[in-house]
C-alpha cells in the first residue's frame, strides 16, 4: 500500500514538474485535488491502523465473551448442584421434623396419661393402702393392749409364782410398747404421704406434662421456622436462576452484536480493498 502511494505521489510530482495533460503546469489547488483523489482511492497508514485496531477490538470482545460464557456455564452448573443439594437437605429435614413431631406428640400423650392415671388410680390407691396399714397397726395395738389387760387380770388371780407372771407380763408390755411405736410411725408416714409425698409426685408429673406441652409447641414452631427458611432459600435460588437466565439472554445479545460488528468490519474491509484495486 505504501509503495502504491509513493508511486502516486511521484506521478504527481512529475505532473507538477512537467505540467498537466495539456502541457500546462498545475496550480497548487489542482495539485491538492489530485492528491485528495489519490488518497481516497488508496487507504493510507491511518486508515489501515484504524482497521487493525478495530480487528483487535473485535478479537478482545470475542475473548471476553468466551470468558463470560464459560463463567456463566460454571455458575449455572453450580446453581443446579446447589438446588439439588438444597432440595435433598429439605427432604431430609422434613422427614426428621415429622419424626420429632411424632415423638413430641407421643411424649405429651404419655405425660397426660401418667398424670391422669396418678390422680385417678395411683394416688387414691396408695392413700387407701396406707389407711389400711394404719388401721391394721391400730388393731394390733388394741389387741396387744387387750392381751396385756387380760394377762394382768389372769395373773392377778393365778396361783403361779410371781416370777413366771412377771415374765409373761413384761414380755407383753414390751410388745405393746413396740406396737405403739410402730403405730406412731405409721401415722407419721400416712401424714407425710398425704401432705408431702403424693403432692410432690403429682407436681412432678404436672411439671413434666407442661414441659412436654412446651416441647410440642416448640417443635411446631421449629417446623414453621424451618419451613419459612426453606421457602426463603428456594426463593433465593429462583432469583439466582432468573439472574442467570437474564445473563444468558445478555450473552446471546452480545454474541449477536459481535457477529454484526464482524460482518460490518468485513464489509468495510472488502469495500476498501475494492476501492484500492486498480
């Protein structure tokens, strides 16, 4: 290209030196017009440089578009794997929550049954059993007293020696004393059972029942919280998928523009080549 331009300029110099086609010398204006026409027919260094810069720009856009396309494909694959993992984790969590809820419901049912059974059966039965034991202790005490009174009456009129009578009476008196002590213990145990032991056991059962009620309610709250978190996570995934869909559309549009610009650059190059042809 530079060779052809140099040849044209040499021809123009010759024309200036020798004159125009009619043998006349060219004026400065005529020379500039000839120079302009020659430059229009043949692209100069500036035009070639611009074409080369355009080509490099197109190549750089193509390279960046390839990187963008690869990054987008990687992100789409990562998002798909994350969605699959999230859905699997959600399925496991739901199954665990159902088991936890069933266990909490069972624990509450058993606590209610234990409390009701204690109040309806255990507590009355133990009170009745203690009352019977206390009555039996009182009866034994009364029998021992009656036996001692009979012995005292019998031995008072007996002809047996005083030593034998005294032994029998002392033995009975000791039995009576032990019976009185046992009866007092029975009475204290009955009072403690009714006023302390049974109320505390009932309170423990009621506390356990309340704990199971709270645990069940917390289990339901936890399920609701987990459900909301799962829905939020799925919404985030859906939003990211929409962003990736928009990115895919943007990449297609960038590909279309790049292809259009390449075609335009190719046409401009071909036109310049045709214009430069002799």
